[in-house]
């Protein structure tokens, strides 16, 4: 298992993705672990190399004895990055992870490319509240406060709907080492960055939840947004663990903030690259070779706007866009385009099971005749590509 000895503690981490991409460090809330970011990982990994880790005292990381400080937890991050040969990185932290992010923004700005501070604060409430929580855990373990914490982590309706993430977080919380949790409670109890926020000079995004009773916008997110120079801010309809209650909205906010915008002068170039990725070099090269004075403007139109403006948007992955395009073409009976996109999709992300579900959906919402034609075209393409749906083995 991937462990690193950092700052006199053994930390568990997961480094995933391509090393040639920008590195993004994800830092979780108190009482959770690196798995908190699972909803965002499949999409983020297409754009970033990801470093998730269990904060000291949490998950598989060591719960060292005594009280912790945010400075200690921030130093853990820097030493972990050093041990992996990572010099610069983007950082996204939620709650306690956001406090660590603030410390990094003030003390290690040269290591950061950008900073996301979610559902966090420059000062986490009254000292007495943390003392009470520490005493409850010391006497009764994690079970003594689990109901109170879950009510803060999630909106009232979320656990009631048997939300899988809420159930998982509850299990992780109950499995957290009480000594490690108490150590991090002390770190948050003593943390106060209000006088030094002006020293954060890296591009910063503040995310808050309008149902967050732990770090509400008033007195928390608003302070960060006001004091950190040029910080952007966003409020989501969520409680404290906003990335779990609004996983797609949280992801969209990250991608829009962290990914560079495509310059208008580069729109056609980006569109051509996406067109090649989606349809293949052979098809695009044939289209370019057939370009003439009559259709040149049309080729420019679809490259710049269809491929360079819509298909390059990161909020939907390429597989999802392929499926949406195929469903729309089948519904409208655009069979030549349907076959072309289907052929390319099968050569890349799509599998026969994806296609079957898509066409069954088409039968219900666009009509059986459309699905019938689509199934016939799809069967020919599957045979041509020597792909067949999975077969059940007879006993």
C-alpha cells in the first residue's frame, strides 16, 4: 500500500492519473478520509493527476499522540509532495482541508498554482464548542457524536433518501481513531487565519453551502471571499459536505476554475483536436481534403462551434457526449451521422452494453421504428468491428 513517512507520521496516499498533467491535491474534512472525493475522481482524472491522502489521524494514516495544529497538517502535505517529487500543485480542501489550504496559501504560495477552499472558515467557532466535542469523544468514542456530526455533514433530506455517500461517510466516521480525531479537533479549535488572509496571493475559489450550519456563508465563506485578494466565490444548495450532496455541481465549479479557458483565437485549433479525438484522424483528414471554396465556411463553423465550443466543455465526459449525440441522431433519424459517430465510439469509449441501453431508451422515448433502424445499423457496425454483446454461459 502507498505510505509515506512525513513529519514524523506515516501517511496513506493515492497518486492517480497521468504524470504529464497538472497535479491536484484533494484534502478531506475532519471525520472522513480520502474516499470522500470518490464522486469527482472519474472526471477529474481526465484532466489532472490526482493526489488524495488521509490526513494525520484519519483513515489509514497514523494517529500520532497529542494535539495537532494546522501548521503540522500543512507541513504533512508539503513533505508528502516532496517525497513524491512534486514541486507545484493545485490544492482543493474542504472544511479542515480548507484550513490546511489557507495555511499553504500563506506559507507556501510558491508551491501552489491555485487554491480551492470549500465549506471552510478562517476561524471554526468558539473554543468551548471544540472542548465539549473533544470531551464527548474522549469519554464515549466516535459514536458519542456521530448523530450530531451527520446532521451537520448533510441536509436533513439526504440520509432520509438512503444516500449511499451518507451511509459510507457514517461508517468511515465511526471507524476513525478517536485519538486522531481529537488531535484534529484541537487543530481546528486553535486555528485563526483572519489576520493573515490578505497574504494569500494565489488564484482562489471559495465554495460554500447555503444549508451549511457548520461553516455558513455569513461569518465564514464571506470573510474568506472578502479578505483573500481577488477570490472568486460560489454557493451551492448543500450542507457541509457539499461535494457529496452536489457532486456534479461541485465538479463543474472545480473544472471551470482550475482548467484554463480556451482563448477565442485557439477555438478552432481546440475544436480540430476534439474532432480528431471523437471521430478519428482518418475521417477528419478526409473531411479536410474535401474542403473547398463552397464548404470551407461550413467546415469552419462545425470545427469552431460544435467541436471547439460545445464538445470541449469539461462538464460532460466524452463518453457521455457520444451517447447524447447518438440518442439525438437516432431520434431524428440522422442515420449517416449516427453510423459515423457509432463507428468512432466503438473504437474508443463505447461498448456494446452502452449501445444496447441507449437504444432501449430510444425505443421508449423516440419510438420503436427509430430504435429498430438503429439496432440494425448498430448490429452491422458491431459485426464489422468484430464486437459482440456479452453472452450468458449456459450451464
